[in-house]
C-alpha cells in the first residue's frame, strides 16, 4: 500500500470516498465513484459526492471496491491452532483425529488460542461476522474460554455451541450448559449471537429429538452438518421434518449428498444451506450443492469450514464455488455430448451469498449484508495500489470473486469501528497470539508423541483398501446403511 493516510480515530464519522460501491441491495446496485458515510455504528448515506459532517475522517477509496463485510456461516475456529496440519487428510482422517482420538486433549486455553487467531484472521480477510461452529466444548470451561477469546477481538461472531465428545441429548440437558446458553441469549449483544450445533445420525430412535426440544425451549437456532457422505443423510432430514424441527432459522451445513425429497423439505421450511466448497471438494462430503440450491430456491450462504485444511478467507470460498459449479455443469454436458454456452452461476451470485446470504442465514437481514442507510456499518474496502492485479477494474463483481485476495483488503469497519486500515490490523498485537498458539502446539505435540503427531500430519497410503469409518460419533453405535447406497441420485441430489 502506498502513502497510507492516518488511521481514522474512534468516535468520529468516516467516509470512504470515490470507490466502486457494491451495495448488494435488492437490485445488486453498483455505484461507480461513490461514497459511503459511516456515523457511529451505522451507514448514514451512500452515493456520489456526499456532504459529510464537520470532522469526518476520509478514506481514499478511489480505484478500489467498497462492499459489505463478508459473513462466514460455519467455521471450526478452535482448529485454527493447527493451521494446515490436515492438508492431505480425507474426511475419515479428520473424524479419526478430532472425533475419535485427540479432540479430548484440547484444554480450554487451546480452544481460546484457536478462536482468537481465527477471529483475527477473519477481520484481516474482510470477514466481519463469523459463526464459530464450536463443537469441542466438552466442558463449560471450554465454552467460557471460546467466548472470551471471541470477545477479545473487535469482530462480530455467533457462538454455535457443540460437543462432539458427548451425545447432544446429554450435553444439552446439562444445567451448566443450559445456564451458559441462557446467559448468552439474554445478554442480547448484537456483536455476539448464539446457536446450538449438533448432527443427526439417522438412528431410528431419533435420540437427537431431546436436543431439538431444548433448542426450541430456549428459542435458539440449530446448525447441523447435513448430507455428509458417511455421516449424515436423508433419514435425519426426514426425522427433523416429521418432528417439526426444520425452521427458517435452521442452517444445514454442506447438504451435499441429499436426495430430492430432502432438498424440497429444506426449501419448504425456509432453512438455509451453508456451502463450504473447498471442504466439500477436498474432504469428501459430496459435491457442493450449488445446482440444488438454485433448482429448489433454497437460501444459501458460504463458509470456509476449517483452517486445518483450507484458506480462511471468503475470496477462496467464492472462487472455489464458482469453479466447482462450472466444472460440474461442463462435465455433465460433456458426458451427454453437449456444450455449455451460458453459465448458470454468476459472480454476482457468490458475492451475494458471501454477504447478504450470510446475513439471512444468521437472521440479520435487517441490519447486515448490504450497504444501505440505516444498516450496521460493517464495511470492507478492497484496494491495493501496489498490486498490478488491482487494475483495470472493469467488472467489480467478477474482480471480487476471481481476482481479489486477503492481501487486497485495505480497510475494514465493524460496527463503525476501523479494525484494519491501509492493509494493517488496528490495535491488534500478534505476538501474544503467536505465543499462545505455540504453547498449544507444544502441548498437543507432547500429548500425542512425535511419532503419532507426524503420522497424523502425513498419513501413509494404505497397502490394502482402507476400512471406511461407518460412524464418527462416539456416542452412538448406529450405522446407516443407506449412507453408502443410492448411486448417482444420492451423489447428485437428483
């Protein structure tokens, strides 16, 4: 970044001047050479040559793109302490490492370390709201640590409380957990939301019913990994539907290996699908259900899942989603001897999913997800004058989806507060964060032992066909044979 202007001071109005503004309003209006005025925690005005109050601080947005803060609706933030460790994992290896063998080793301070680093990483990449799919809270002390870490970072978060080490019908019945959830719900802090996170195995007894009933009683949304090959599938969706637990507030993460009936149930009950395409393509949950969300009109948001494998920025999520959908569309046509001449999924769509879609998923349509007067001032300026990739700026939606990256995030505002400016985080010291991450890695490595640690990071190719993990959940012995049947219809959701 060249010749950065001084960082705007807290408490004074800020105007981003002369940028290409992606409002992401109902018409997806793009305003060339326009301004965005922020007063207190709100967007006060959007348009060209705005008159601003005396004392307003100016950020030069010329040559850049001003857009709403991006929203990630599913990230296992506690795993960020192990960034890149599982680069060569399959989903089975992920399940074995965290669910079956080593997840219990994480102390409260290890959960906090991962959360804090992930929260800072989100802001750095222009992700102003992140859903912390926190499914290793095996004590309330772990939950307190997760929450405190998120609150130490000036972003916007939703804590989705989960515990893969115990049955959801057990931990949701724990009075201490209930007290924690009630306290977080009743604080009504618009910078910290709360959900309940658990999966449905498809056991005919439907033991997860009790957890849904707790969520209903507490008035909290449920977020669940649905349609994950080898773990969750149509039976669970039918059980949720028959029990009346599919609501507009429900988030279905991945939803990759469902059939027509399940997608229709999700569409009819108004829930949202969180697509994590890098994860789905790499780990093996199934193909990202972009065709299905378009076909059935299901609300959709994007997520990055976990940095134990992939990038933690939404530019990668948008890019991989476009690429996966287009590859699928082309390949399907080629197998039929045809050629695609016009693409169904456009750059505008994935930018909407990364902003407005995320706002809808977390129930914040009214105040997040677009740059409109009266909405919360969660704003991102994408600008990098030192980069040859920053010009020419011809198609701003395409530029965000295919050209931009985290290093191009110039300025970030959350709730009207500047948290990144001129390419640098504001008021965040990475040294203590690095120290606590190093402590966590040293501890985990010591607990595992060097041989186990190295074997986990570099899984060997099996000499014979490896066994398939039939059920990653320690709290249930149920194995759903339908998860491994159904052929093309199940894989493609047709």
